[in-house]
């Protein structure tokens, strides 16, 4: 609303604040909806088995990120306008003060209009990825419906699921193979594994993640009934099959998202942003991401990889069986 230039009293300012609060509530609702879909689509990528589906879903995440950023900026500007009105003084009336407000309001109104068009267009584009599970009926069937039907009172955001629609041939990316010392294979074959070392064995089709003796001893002492020996802990908790990483791009997203979100307590937005970035980094082996204890270790590895100084990566040793 535009504040009249020469007819201003407290009731007009109060009405303007009510209007701003309504716009603020609407933007916050859109932001909350995006956050819910962001989590759903992230889970969809995490559970996807087809690289084409995952690539499409990553594009959806990028759209959500853009819309999320737009709405976050709008919310901040609305709060600034509210503060601008709170700081206004009718006792020392200056028409230019409210003229400035009107200018800022119109600029924000135009921005919100454009951002809302992008938001609703984007949400419509999500239709082909969304499956709505309706409550059980007499026929006990599920239907696929337009995303706009979620406005129905019986349909909740929790019922919206992401599903795979493609069945394309999977693409295989070859990880970067690093040279290993002559006795590394002997260590693998003799099973004499050293701590703080990632062993990747193509012959055994598995990898042994880095560990420390202290970690193993602590785990054994606190769970004596669960493990038979220290080696049993290594086999059960630190050994992973390479079959889990058969699709490198999807695996990079999954491992990065899990590392950021669950191991480093990153926000949802930061976690998926980093996961999307690594999704396309074909020179990064997802097994190495799994081996990192936190995002900081991953950052160090990526920096060394970019500068071609992997010998300076000291968080853990990386050994590939040749």
C-alpha cells in the first residue's frame, strides 16, 4: 500500500504494518513449504537408483535453492520496512521520509510479484516428480495427482513422495586411481591394516575406512557383547562393499549429504548445496567422501585435489590396491 503524502496519522501507519505482517506471513509460509519439499527431494535423490532421475532431481533442488534465496531476501526486506515504520515520527513529520518508504515498498512489491511467479511456475514443474498418497479408501488404491491437490484438507505434505520415472542405462565413471607403495598390497593381503588409512581393494571389492586404535578399543569396551574382537569391529563397522558406490554421481551426492547433514550438523540448505556441487565432481571418489569424519576433512581433500598435491593430504592415508 502507498502511504498518502499529506494525510498521515498513526492509524494509517498501523494499517501499513498489518499489511506488511500479512505479506511477511505469506512469504514465511512459502519458505516453509520449500523447506519441506527440499527435504523430500533430498531424500528422493538419496534413495534414487538411476543417474538420470538423480540428475533431474538435482535440477529441482537448484530451483528450490533459487526460490528459497529469493524468499529469504524478501523476508529481510519486509522486516526492514517494518523497522522503517517503527522508527518514523509523526511529531517531526517529514514527507520525504514516507516518500522513501513508498519507493522501497513499490520496489519490493515488484520483486515479490516476480519471485512468486517463479515460485509457482517451479512448483508446477515438480508435478512429474511428485506422487501423492491419499488416505486409504474403499478401493484401497493410490493416485498420482497434480501438486496443487495438496491443498485438499486430507492430503498432507508428509504424503508427498519423490519417485523415479526413468529407466535409462546407468553411466559409469572411473575413479581416480592413486599409485600405492610396493608393500601396500602385502598389507591388504595379510590383513595387517594400519590406522588412519583408507584401503580400497578391487580384488576384494570392498574398502576399509580409516580408524584409530583408540576408537576400536573404546567401541569394544562399551559393546563387549556385540563384537567378538577388534577385527570383528573393523569387519562390521569399517568395511564397506564397493557395490554401494556402483553409481559414482549418486553416491557422491548421498555421501556428501550425509557427511554434511548428519556428521557435521550443516543446515538443510548448506548440506544439499554441497551435495549438488559434489554430484558433478567426477574426479572425486565417493569412497573418500565416506572416509571423511567431517566436512572439514573433505574440504582439505578437495583443496589438495584441486592443487594436485594429494601427498599433502594428512587427514588419513589413501591406498588403492593395484
